[in-house]
C-alpha cells in the first residue's frame, strides 16, 4: 500500500527522491538572478512528466532523468516574469542546460 517512490520538491534547495532501494538528490540549477519564482514547481512538474512520457517506461533511471529535466525547466521559468521565458525557449537551450547540469553534478568514483 502507498507509493513506491516519493519525490520531494524543495524549492531553491532542489529535489529528493526516495524509494525502497535508494535516495537520489539533485540541486536546483544555480542562477545569478532569479526574477520570479512563481510557477517554478509547475514547470518542474511539466518537465518531469514530459521526460517520463517521452521515455515510455517507469523506472529509477527514468525518474532520475526526469528530475533533472524538471529542474532544468524550472530554472528557465524563474529567469523572467510568469511564463515569458518559456515562450521563446528552444530545444537547443534545454539540451545545453541539461549538459551544464550534468557537468555541475558529475564526479568520478574514488
């Protein structure tokens, strides 16, 4: 009974995902200026659900990727008032920020 996975959006502190096997954390994408945080959670949810729909599967790897896509979309949303930044956003910008996010959080094993 109950959910097998729990995802907690923590605003400017990022996201945590808990399931029976692991814990995954992702930071919010760091920006110099945050213009308007209104709608960041909705943008996160849209990016997350879009990534899940695109994958066509539901597993931990897809959830992790979805969390990062959601964080990327939220980071664009807060750059301008309301949805203004999302109206002229290109796929190339999304892909580049996803690469930047990966570089920000990637590290090698000891």
